[in-house]
C-alpha cells in the first residue's frame, strides 16, 4: 500500500517529507550508534550556536516532523508508516539561510488498517508505541546524554508540533474527527516515552492571551534565543510569556 500522489505532495509541502536523497544525509540509526556528538558539531554553524545543548534542542524541533508525517498519515489517510531506525533519514536542506532538514523514509512502506471492530484502535496503539518507544525515546535519551540537555525539553520540542498537527493542520484540511486519536495520545502509557509521565498530556494546557494572540506557553525553554544576536525568544517561550 502506498501514498497517493496527492497525499505524498501534501506531506512534502507541509510536513518536510522528501523522497529525494540530498548531498548530505544521515540515517537515524547511524546517528544513534556512533555519530551523535559529531553530527551536532557538524550542524552547529547552521543552527547558530556552538553549544551542544542548544544544537540538540533545535535539532529535536526539526525531528518533530517525523511524528507529524507518521501521525498525519494515520489520522488523515488511515495509513501506517513502517518505522525502523535504519530506514529514517535526515536530509540536509537550507531554506532562506535556515537549516530545515527534511525527513526521508527509505524505503517508504505503508500498511493498511484492517477494517474490523477494534482493529484501528489496536493498530493505533501499536503505532504509538513504535513511534515513541522504539524511535523517539532512544533518540532523546542519546541526545540528552551527549549534549547534557533535559529530556523534558527535547520531548516538549516534539509535543508542540503534535499539538499544531491536531489543532491546526488536520482541521485545516477537513479532518475534524480526530479527537479520539489525540485523546489516545494523551493517555498512552508514560513508559512509552521513557518518563514517569506522558509528555503529550503533561505539556498540554489551555492557551492564554499574549499580545492579543492565543498562546500556549511552554513549560521549558528550547534555547532559541541562544541562536540569534538579538536574543529574541519564541512566542511561546515560558520566560517571554511570563513577562508579558
């Protein structure tokens, strides 16, 4: 089972998916096994900081689009991406002088959801466990260790894009019947995230109003201010929101 041309085009345009290998590409498995710190040093000029913890944090924000591709394919297309560390690649792309890598699955295989009572829920749980326990947890554990950065910061970097997916992107394409998928994410076992609490639920909160805009303040800082001379912060930065 494959993505349709329209589905693939949408993921490429909105979710940083690519099917074309760039000149510089690394598999997540290689990154995990031996190249974590080396890779952080390699991308620091693009990130704008020579601090490992800053680079790791900003890298994880980019890698959040892995979850966006996987979860959108499930919730919008009822298709399950087969996930293995060795088949997931980070491909270099520069857009407007910003390092915005794309996610490539090689090969890109999809599974069809069996149309039986309870089959979708069972497939959903299995997908969540693979995505978070088998893929994200080891990545975050590794980056947290080599860069000395909090796992909670790295997890929240992923969560903000998951919230964007279910609150903004999916509704924008007419997929409104996705409350069950998002709720299931919030009540997934905390062990799947390698934590003592589920980060989907922990970082989720009612949006407040900052400068007349609805903003969900983060609980942790992603260190974006360390990457620019102006020391400007994200709109959702807990320090910026607290001072507003």
